[in-house]
C-alpha cells in the first residue's frame, strides 16, 4: 500500500518540517515502530516491527531457528527513505505525544522518529489502523513493511543481519532444577540488569558464538538452570545503536 494511503486521516504536519533533513549514519535511527503487549507481559524485549537507520538500511524480524529469532536487513533507495520520513513528519511524529486510553495495562505502540540529533517518542495506547484522525494514521504508518514498497524502492533483497550482541533476559521459573531443564553454560542468569521484568545480560564474542550453536537446536520454551534455580529465557539481537539492556527498556 502506498505511504500516502497508509497515512490517510493523519493530517498535515507544520510547514517547518518540510526541510528537516533525514538523519544520516549507520547507527543513527530514522524511524522505528514497536508494538508492545498488554501487561503483565512475558519478560524480555521483542524486536521492533521495523527500524530504519540513516544508512538506508531497514531491519525487520526474520525467521526463527530453534530458540533464536533472526533479523532481516535490506537497503532502501534514497527516494523511499525520503518519502517514509516525510510521511512520519506529516503525522506529527516530530513532537513527542501520548495518545492515551482509559484502559489500564492495554497493549500499545511506540514510534520513535530521529529529528535533529534526538529521538522523539510517540506512544499510542490501543492502536487501531481503522481509526480516523492522527491516532489511526500513526497506527497505519507503524503497520508499514518493506514489502509494501515497489521493487524499484528496494536495492536488492533482504539478507540475515550479522548482529554482534545478543540480549538474554532470564525470568525465574523456580528454585531447584525443573524436569527437562538444561544447564546454562554462559554465566549466572540471575546476575544481570533488571530490565523488562527479568535479569538481562548481553552476550558478545566467543559467548555469542557459543550461544548461537546452543540455541539453534533449542526449543523456544526450553528451561535452563543456573546456580541452583530454573529460568525461562528470551533472546533479542541488538540492532545498530543499541549497546546494552537499558537500550531495550519497554515503555512504563
């Protein structure tokens, strides 16, 4: 679906946004959309629906192998990035805003737009792509996928993203070793940062390589033991510009 139709009902942004330049840089965020579940959610941080960066690369969730969800990356043309960025500006995403509902613990949507060296955050509670007005327009923009673009707007096909960091979020399942649980060989699971309802650590280098080999044949719901306790784990590749678990915090 063309971006102009995705944004029907969004309204028109201020004219001052017309000349706002698209951010540049491989680790500089241009636009990211992420739906988050209702509370209480499983510990961990889901991948964004899409994340577009200043080198024209867009990242989306990829195939799942064992317990690991991969990431796909593809390169867009300058024209496609420009149109997507202008559409976000017209939707009013250059100013932070929360579109709330009287619905505690409801699912929501967070859209982040890079503007002049800062990340501007918009939150929509109970997003609905069929809704009129700006709320609906933002929900439709967040429903964008690269496949909606003409082939001429995509430089080549998608490819697996070779990430260099993997966030592991551990949720305590119980004390002792549960039946069928496997020993976790890469450091204490309970010793990480408390982020998104669990204990989060980031694996890199040799630990990342070992984790990939181990998890490629593991079930997503597998249980793991560490220091006398049993945990359920969630795994999240780090995207460009993400350095640690704090960068993966879901909105409160």
